[in-house]
C-alpha cells in the first residue's frame, strides 16, 4: 500500500488508535474462541488455547507497531479487516495444534476439513479489501502493508502445515508456506534483500494462486500425484516471482555491498 503523507498525530491520538485497535482485538479473540468451539472442538482445550495464543501474540505486536508508526489520528477500516483475517488464520491453527498435540499421523478426511476450507476461503476473499479501504479512506501506511503481509505469510504457513499434518498431503507442500520466511532469513545474510520493491501486479497474482492452491490442497482425498503437480507448478511461479525481485534488488544494492 502507498503511504499518504500527513502530519503525525500527537501522543494522545496515537494512544487512541492503539486503544481502538486493542478493543477490536478483544472481539477478534472472541471470534477465534467461538470458531474453535464450534468448528474444531475435537482438537481439545489445549489446541484452542494455543490458537488463541497465536492471535494474542499477533494482535499485541500489531497494536504496539500501530501505536508507534501508524501516523494517522484515525484507525481506519483496513487494519480492522486485517485483524479479522488474523483471527480467522489463528482459528485455522487450532486443528493444526490439535493434530500435533495428539501426535497422530495423517488420517485423510476429518470432520473439520469443510470448516478449514470455508474459513480459509473467507480469509482469502477478504485479502485486498484492506488495501482498498486504506486507499479509499486515505489511510494507507507502510505499517498497515506490513501487517497485511505478515498475516498473509502466517496464513500460507498454517495452510501448508495443515495440508500435510491434517490432510495427509505430500511433505513437498510445506515449501508453499515457507517462501516469505526463507526470504527473511536470506535478508539477514544479505541485507540488500530488505530494499524497497516496486509494486507488481504479477506478484499479487502469483500470491493469490499460491493461496488458492493451498486451499485446494485441503480437499479430502486429493490424489498425491495431483497434489505434487499443483505444488511443483506453484513453486515454479513463486521461484520466478521471488527470483525477479532478487535480481531487481541485487542490481540496486548499495555500492558497499558489491564486493
């Protein structure tokens, strides 16, 4: 999202934004718990607590960062939508924690499979709504874009692990949830990878294809050869997208890092 230059709000306005976001987060936590009890009760109370913990940690970090860097006196609808998406993604972690805590091997279809697909589809459908609202309300900020990106990254990772641990998909599927984190690790080694990138529509298309594929991979009984073919195809698209970004950043890296 593109930032709109505005006068920085005073400390009281920044605290007000953080307070409103924290109040919305209470509602988000209720959504996580409600979905956990209604759709994933079989996962058990420990898994429900772990899923709620994922949301609390994410919302707490977001509240702190918005307080420091939001730069507007109004919270806006965009951050509320991203917070809702965080709640939906956190609820998806509940059946994952349930399977991990039970130590169960993949068993194929589960009663929660339909709920996973529905919740994931709703979350994906809301992606892009936050950006639209931010631009429409003239409240787009770098921290809002970062919040959205981190939720997307966790979303992809949770779906990838769910597909393998709960749905019994091939282990290769895990790679679909790792690109953002592998890029982050590489950036710790080569800091020029943290440089700014131009907005690319093609990159957004690849990201949507990645998420749609991860949702499809939640389907019970999906043949392994088809799952592998889908995964390899999307990995190729991700490799092209990230590779192009890496080349762009490498060509513009600081002179001090050119050897």
